[in-house]
């Protein structure tokens, strides 16, 4: 796939962008939708990156849940990004989630570099809500 050409299509066609953004919601829970929408709209290559992440997430975390939220660095207002929370069970959380997340991000580094998205998306581990309740 010609990723840069696809990003250009997303930049040129707001209807296509809206359709692809809405399709993300079938895989990712989106928190504070307006902020996430606005950020991804300004960095449309994130649509490509988030879609490319899906098979990695499904393979490494088959029972995981994935959510997106907008984040602003409290020390630097100009530094903002999307946080992808990878929610897993306690066992997975305690036994290698960070290594898996690093490996996924390393695998996708060439694509992130091509799309100029090195800091716009962060992967963060989290416990599934049911696991938090059972602590």
C-alpha cells in the first residue's frame, strides 16, 4: 500500500476521513471523541497507523481491549498526542506487556517514520476494568 498517497486522499477528502475515523470505533473505544477527532484530523496519517496496529494488537493481546484518548503534556501545552491504552488481564499485565508494546512499536517504527508520526501516538498498558475490581 502506498501509505503517503492514502494519507493525501484522507487530507483531500473530508468525507473519506470521517468514514475511516468512524470505522476506528469498531476496534477502539474512543474517549473524549471530539478531542481525539480533532487531533487525528490534524495528523491524518494516524488513521493508517491505527489500522496497521490492529493485527499486532490482536495477535499479542487476543483478549485485550483498546481505547484512544487525547493527552496534553502538563509541562508543555504544545506537546499533545493520542494515548492508546492496551487493557489486559492481570497476568498479561504483570508478565511481559511492556516488552510486547516495545516490540510492536519497534516493528512499526519505519511506518511511523514514513508518516512522520514518531511522537503523536503512545501505547500505554492498563488493566481491564474487571481486573481492577478484583484487586
